[in-house]
């Protein structure tokens, strides 16, 4: 018999929990650590859930920031005024303002 070590990386869907339980039951006592470390949660998925939950807490602040960006980018002169203020304050700016970043 060949020993092997593996894990399964999945998102947090409840159906995946059931699939891992069934896999552990099928493989039985042959599994290292009794299969406790078989199901590895996807770090990117967990991080996305945390960020989305955090954004739900601050919708008013997000709306105010979006409103400022809309006003600052509404005309070339307003955008230039915004850029000059950033430069005057010695802040590091990027090449522009982006309203929404996925």
C-alpha cells in the first residue's frame, strides 16, 4: 500500500462539508489525523467574505467617498483642482480617481 497525503481546498458551501464527511467515511481509518485536516478552506474566499461583511458596516462612508469622486471627476477643471490640492498637501496620488474597484 502506498501512503499519500492530500487535502481538498473548497469554498464554504455546506454541500462541501457533507462531501468531505462522506470522503472521510469512505477512506476510514487509513487517513492521517483521522481526516481532521483534509478540508482546507479557500483563503481567498474567506477573505472575500470578511471584506464584504466589513463593507456592509460602512455604507454611509462609502457613499460619501463615491459622491466626492463623482464631483471631483465631473469636469476637467474640478479634476485638475483636486490634483493640485493633492500635490499641495504632498500626498502621493495615482493617475486618477476610480469610482468602483471590484
